[in-house]
């Protein structure tokens, strides 16, 4: 370090005085004048002071360069080896500070990683905004919900990044709110439609608004399920009311007119019988769907290794009368050597629903083709008809409960509107999926794709037909 003037100059003066006195005495003995000796000593002292200052200046420059490197993140930087005691002491002090800084930085990185892991694990989106509603940070869940690009949104205004007026208003209101608040907000233009936002205003040390923390929970699926549940209850009520009303009406009419007209009585009884069958079918389908909806349904179902041909034949045997009445044929294209692990009763029910639909909506004297193929570890069962096909408008909602392409015709043919939904749930229970395709040349192809193996095998635990 550079010596201060208060210490350095008096010391330098004393040393010079002693040196000049001794040198003058020696030089006088040698015949050299005192004035000459004083001038020589002053020059020598000046040179010594300049050299000392130069050395100290070099030390300062080295310290500055070293601290700059450390500040830039080069924690391993150090001074060159030196025999100078002062330099060595500075090296040891800086090395000690470096170790402490490195330890503190390592601990901070560990805590940062732990916090990032924690924020990444939770399913709640978190957004931190400053007092001007500029983005400070957001976790990955929030980025996905709001469609944020992690490279662009930081430091920008909320209004510049997203186009959600309701969320913007809520953030502005929450910035100056005295306490935390919560609101459900509808989003537009993305897969996330509904979110619940909890806003917690942030204050600085003086109590002034310093920003707001937003916690976002995606409730899109919950709201969709609520709508499905509401629609399902309304549809069930309607579907049950229709046959019950018919049965009640014909019974009351029969009680009023009596049993004298046997032909009319037979007609009334026939109508009531058909409505009873429809009511019974509807109740059975509702109960089956309720069972398939249970999260633990797979634990109550028995799986066994069986060939697809046996399952298909079990389904086709139940529609032989309908085939004969419409003069239709069912053609099979199935390799008898194929096997997969399924619940034969449920899968047969799914195929029966698809085959029944194909027979209902196809013209007489046509064929229904059923095939089974092994594809990438899955068995794909296809049911293809030669009917009019289905308009592409209906395909996205075709497997919804009670959704009908032609409501009047479906009810006329005895459909409950639950058949395709049951097919979908049975496929999902087996770890598979169902799809539909309508080729340009006509007809409809339904495909059930199920893993060939890896399902749970256990002894029979109950009678599935009792569900």
C-alpha cells in the first residue's frame, strides 16, 4: 500500500538528515565540500522515494486487477508469487476472502437450485411483478399457462406480454390492495380456459407498494367436469323421463278404456314393453359407466390372456337376428394365432356396441367388416361398415355421453346415447384408446387399440355381469 504523507515525509526527513550528516563528515575528510554532499544525498533520497512510490503503485495496480478478476467471477485468481512481506500478507488476506466468498456462493447456488426444484414440482403457477407491473420472474407452470417465452418476458410490462384484460385489471387492483385477494378468471386463446388467481401485494420497508405476487391454479378440467356432470344429470333426467312418461301414459289409458279391446290392449302392452326395455338398457349403461369412471375400477376387473377371435365371435353371436332381418353379413379378418390380455366380457361389450351401431345405420344387403392386427405391441380391432358415414363436424364430440348425430333417428332405433362413451371408457380401462375415421369413399371405421400384454392378471373377484 502507498504510505501516507504524515508518516512517510517525517521519516524520510530524519533519514536524510542522518545520511547527510554522516556523508558530509566523510566527504569533508576526503576533501569534498559539504554542499556537494548535501546535493548528492538529496538526489539519492529523491530517487529512493520515487522507486518506493513506483513499487507501491505497482502493488495497488496488482490488487485492483486481482479484485476486478474476482468481481468478474474468476474466484481462483491470485497474485504472482512474491518475496515481499507486504504483498504476501495481502495475498493471504485476499485468499481467505476468496474462500469465504466461494463458500457463500456455493451455498447460495444450492439454495437457489432447491428453490427452483420446489417451484418446478408444484402445479401452481407463480408470477412476481414489480410496482410498475413489470415481470420479475415466473415459474415454468405459469409460463405454460400464460404462453410466456422465457427469453422475452423478463423486465417487460404485463400488458405488453399477455392479452388478458381481466387478468390485467386484477393485477392492477391487487397492487394497491391492503390484503391478499382471489378471483377466478377466464382466459382466451389457449388450452387453459379457467384459472383461479390469488394475488398477494408486496410492500417495501417503508410500507409502499413494491409489487405483487400472483399464484395461478388451472381449473379448466374441473370446470369441464362440472359441466359434464351437469349435462349428464340433465340428460339422464330427460332420458329416464321419456320412457317412464310413456309407460305411465299407456297404463293410465289402459286403466280408463278397460281390457275389452284385446287388439288395443296388445298394442299398449307392446309399447310399454319396448319402453321398459329401453329404460332397463339405459339404467344398465349408466351403471356400467359409473363403474368404469371409478379410479380403482381396474383393480376390480379380471384380465386374462385370450385370442381376439373369441371375443369378436362372442359379440357377433348377439346380433345374428339383426343381421338376418336386414340381410347383412359380418365378415371377419382375424389371425387366430393372435392373443392379448383383456377382460373378455368388457371388450365384447365394447365391440357389441360398435357392431350394433354399424348394423343400425347401414342400409340392408351390405356388410360389416371386423379385423384384428398386431401393430407395435398393440392389437388394433377395427369395425368398418358401408353406411353413409359421419359428418366431420360431429367427430370431436362423438364419444361424449348422450351425444347423438341424429337425435330423432337414434331414439327411434332404441339408442341410449351412451354406447360410444362406454366403448371409450372400456378402451381406457385396458390402457388403450378408440378412434373413428370416415373415408372419402364412404362408410365409417371405428378402431379400438389395446396393448397386447402387461395388464394385471389375478383370480376372478366378482361377477362383472352383476354390475
